[in-house]
C-alpha cells in the first residue's frame, strides 16, 4: 500500500508499491525455478526491495501458504496486515499488528526511509482445512472491526465473494461520518481528537484465501498464475502426479511380493484392483 504523503510533493507512491510487488513476483518465479519448497517471505521481500527503483514508499504484507508443513508463513511491514481465522472454533488463530513510528505514520520501505525488510514482523502458524486467510490494506483495518470481517468469512461461499464483500463494507463504512470505527478509536487513544466519529476514506485492497487439504486438491483448484510462480505449469503438474501414482503402485506391488501376498499380487496383475 503506497504511502499517501508523497502526493504532497507530486509523487504517486502507488508506482513504488506496484513495482515492489512486481519484484516480489519475479523473486517467486526465480525461486520456483530452483526449488519446489515454499520460500521464506522475508527473503522474497528482501530480494524485491533491493531491486525496486521507483520513487516513493510502501508498506508490504506477504503471506505464503506452505502445503508441505501445513502452515502459513508471513512477513508484514507497516499498517497493512493479515489474519488467520478458524471458523470451526470461531477463533482468530493469528493476526498481524500495526507497525507504526507514530499515529498514522507506518513503517515503510522506499525512498529516504531508514526502514528495511529486516524490520518486518515474521510469523508462522499451523493451518487446518477450512481456515480463512485474509490480507488487507489499512483501508480495511481502519474501517472494519474483526467481528465485521469474521461475519463475512463465516457465511461467504468462496474467497472471491468474501473479498468483494469485505472491500464493499470497508468502503461504505469509510464514508459513514457517524459510525464508530477502529481508526477514530485509535485517534482518541492518541489524544488527537476526543469526540470524532466516522470512517477513514482510503485505498482499499483485499485478498482472501481458504485453506484446503493438499491431498484433496485438484489441479484446477490452483490458478495457472500460481502454478507458474511455483515453477509448475499445468502439464508438468499433471505429469508429476501421474508419475507419483505409478511409483506408488509399483511400491505396493513390491510389498505384496515381499510379504508373500500372492493372491493379492495376482489379482492386481489380472487388472482386478480398484483404481
């Protein structure tokens, strides 16, 4: 989320945030060519930061779902953020905290800033199938309380509609001059205003994801863009699954022969096994 203060000197900080995320994508592609394992969000952020050349500054929140360890790995810098919500027990398992130098002055990467990727909060937590992961800019967190967000996640049929509804709610509440909001509560806590109400108009970005059991995922559940970032194209993923299935089949045959399960082995070779 580009820092809006740059507007006063004629700079669109959105250019910095866009380039930073483009560099994140490049770093992910490069990692995907070298490894199939989920990278460290902090290392990806470092690589992207050192290649970003635009003028301006930005906060950044990176969240990676690691299906190998069944966990979520995060690096958050500034006042964007994320939460991990487990609807089965109605519990927020993990939520980022704002990083600010002062009220409404977030930690940020970019031109003239002394903040570095190493200053990001780095966390990790186990996930379960059915968990929700939500990432959002401060335009959401300033205008919606956690309960507002959780109500949407509990009834949303899919991540796309969840993100859309949360973004719309944050926008509507940002324009409401009478509604109590997280932003005005923090404002009062800093003794800046004693009786202010209402939302805070701001840029609003939302990404929602729902955790699935990796063993029940189908290839079509993974967007092509994500597969490419992981170093997989659709055909390679399908070929890999087929090869692993064949290896598992032959391993099972060897076990049957080794343990003298002759009848089972003959049934399989006659094609009587179930696929």
